[in-house]
DNA sequence: TAAAGTTGTGTCAAAGTTGTGTCATGCCGC
DNA sequence: GCGGCATGACACAACTTTGACACAACTTTA
């Protein structure tokens, strides 16, 4: 799992970022001032640093100069919307910047973009204790590999990508099987059963009677 | 719930907008001059800004330049109906504009249109302590899930979308059942009873004698 | 080519949904 | 206030949908 360091003195913001990065499947560590940030960088190997500019102890620009030689990508977080700040950051070697306050979606998009640029993008999905490696087409639960067939895998991906959404049987079938759904067979149902069984997801894959299925998070 | 910021110096108008947006299920905050608006934008994450052009302190155009980099959609409110103003606003990056005085219906339509364009379209409905997740097709009351059948769910959505409106039995039936209403059976009535019971909405779902039903807010 | 694995389908039982009928109650015009 | 009609309350049976499972056709692998 990719490791991201967040250096941000406002704990509320740091936490918000951390929660969202965790949800998106990254390991995330927070530092609340520049010095703490420098220490963590010294000891841990991070794949990306999110760096606030205005920091106690050591400011963001200074920290940036320290990080750059390590080859770790950096995204600046800047509260000031002035053009000068952004330019200064980029000139010093930041890979991107985000103007606070930002939308979480934007944060994730930029994080992914930078990681991809560095060839570190890991195409993985996560749900509960299950992780899905899309490139390897491999699924693990608590670090143990679970063998899924092609259809089971595709179905799982479709469910996880649309978690908490009631997926209509016809749409679900058409997405996974790439053919029209007639509804006269037990094919979809059987595969759902097999997935539930293999993953132990009897609780999470809910039946929405007369509609289809929903992968549910909220228990 | 989606958050909308209204920047408008005429308190009467700001309030009117706020009330209507609240009714429609949005969280709404008002600012009465440009500076206040800028502060709020700085601190809060808004899904949409409604922006008057003529403002004390900082005018709408200036504020727009500040908002745009955040990726937040903006709808201009313009008193002047001159073509130039509208064009200037749209050119600067506004997503839409409304000429004052406007109809509330028009406001809501444009708000929804813009939010949809940004993929933020309201996916939840609220009424009293009940919230309805349209994607998940799940209903909760005070955070507890309430199981509804397909018909019950569709009926509920129809009622909530038309709260405080007397819905004629035939129209209601045809919308939910997608077939003509003959009126010879107790089908609709039964489903209304079931909804009332499951949600504890005996008070809110009123019978309009000889007409149909109305979901009532005003108690 | 045999063996192993995958996938679609059928059957049966169980579970859930939905329309309808009946009777009681309430509403409204007269 | 009364008669007639509309709705509430409720029970029930027909019907549909899904779970569970077995199996055969088919595909891939050794």
C-alpha cells in the first residue's frame, strides 16, 4: 500500500485528509509542524508528501528543499490563493498544488495524477478487509489470496466500484457479461452466491428485492 | 446534504432564497457583502455559490475570480438584465445566471441543472427525520434503516418530491405503477397505509378526501 | 487426451411482495 | 342528522423473486 505523509498544522484539516486518503486505500501519516515532518521523512519512506506552506518550526518551502533530493513527489497545500505563492512552490520543485479549501475529490484526483506521473499508481480497490489488485486481477482478504474466477472478479469489481448503490440486475448483468439481460436464468444469482461464499460477504452483499444487489458498507 | 452559499446584499432576497433552498433540501448559508462571502468561502466547503454582482466591499466579478480556482460552480444573480453583464459573467466562468426578479421555480431548476452538470446532483431527499438515499434505495429514520418494498419506496419518493402538494390518486398511481388508473381497487390505499405505518407518518401523509393524498410539512 | 476448473441452467423450497376483498369508520352534501 | 360514498384497517392468497444446490456443457491446463 502506498504511503503518504501529510504535513499540516491544522489538525482538523490533517485529519480530514487522512480519513479520505485512508478510505481511498492509502496509508497515511500526519505531521503537525515542519520539524515533526522532517523527522518522519527522515525515518519513513513515503511515496508522496502533502505539504502545507505555513507551518510552525520549519516552513513548507524549507521542508520542500529537504524532500526534493529524495525524489519524493510533493503536493503543496496553500491557503493563500495568490498566484505568487503557487508559482514559488512549483518553481521550487513541487509537483502540484491545492488551494485550500479544496474538494476532497480534487485532492484525490491530484494525488492519483502525481503518483501516476511517478509510475507509482497502484490500481487497487478496497472494501473492508478485502483488497483488489486490478492489474494482477488478484484478490486478498486479510493478506490471504482468494481465488476468483473471471466472472466472479468482474462482478466483484463492479460491486465495489458502486458500493452503497443499489445495482439493478439488468445493468449489473450487462456490465459484467457484456450482453443483454433476459432475466430468465439464475446466472447472476449463482455468481452472487459464489462471491458471497468465497469472500464471506453474506452480510455485505445485500439483496434488494425486485431490484438487484447492493454492496453495503454501513453495518 | 449539499451546501450552497448565497452572497446577496438585499437581506429580503437572500432570505427568500435561503428558505426555498432549505425547503428543497439544501443546506444554505448567506453572506451580505463580498468580504463576508470571501470569508465563508475560505472556511466552508460549498457545492455551489449563488452570487450577486453588485455587492458592497468586494463585487461579484472579483469574488468570482477567487472562487473559480476552487472548482466550485457559481450562478450569478444579476439585477441588470443587460446582455453585456450576463456575457461578462459567463465569460469569467460563471456556470449560469439568473435575472432578478426571478421565480423560485426557475432558481431551483437552475441550481439543480448546475449541480447535475457537476455530478453533484442531489442523491438524497429529506423529510422530517427521514432521509432517502436514491442511489442506495435505502431509507433511514433517525439513522435506523427502514425496509421498504419497491412500490413503497417509489411511492415515498413521489410524495416527498411533491410535499405539500395534493396528489391526485390517478396521477400518483400512474407515476408509481406506470399504468393507467382504473380506481376500482384498494391498491393505492393499501400502500399508503403501509407507508404511514412503517414510517410512523400517520400525521404527515394526509388524506385529501375525494382527491388523493398530500405529504404535509406544516404541523 | 484426461483432468481440473469454470460457467450457465434447472429445480425446489423458502421468503417476500402485492393486489384484493371485507368490514368498520369517517367525511360530506343534502 | 342521514344516506351514500370514500377511506382505514387488516387479513390473506396468489404470485414473484431469490437462495441453495446439483449437474452438465464447456474451456483450459497439464
